[in-house]
C-alpha cells in the first residue's frame, strides 16, 4: 500500500489552494487578484419615463470561498424597498485576494 509522504500532501494542498485563488470568476467588468473595487452600469429604462425618487441597495457576500449570503437581485431589492417602477440598475463589486472576501451589490433607482 502506498503511503503519502509529507511533501506529497503539501503539494496537493498547494495545488488546491492555487486553483481556488486563481480561477475565481471575475466580479465585474475587471478583476484584480489582490484588490478589486469597481462600479459599473447595468440597465436603464429606455423610455426614460420613470422618476428617480427612490434608491435601494442589495448585496451578496462571499467569505473564504466557503460561505455566500445576501440578495443582489434587482427585482427583490426593488420589491423589498417599495420600488414598483425601475429607472436604472447599477452594480458595484469589491474583492480582496481574488475573492477571499467578496461582495457584489446592485443599486436600483425608481419610483
């Protein structure tokens, strides 16, 4: 029976950690491995007939690649904050060490 030596175990742990750190999906239009902080436009009402009376924000958070929680869905953010007509939807992201700590936020503006 083959037994793993200590250096073999460290090698496999290094491979798994490298895979986790360097293959994360990009959050936003650009992505940095150490720090990412972006704001970018989403969609807007092309008819431009909705007033920008209310603004709401919803975020989703990831910690240590193990736990993700929150709600950044535009529809649910609007619904929870009493926005019945949406004028614009924008987004922002923050990531530390390619996602060790990460958030993705949606901003909904409307009436």
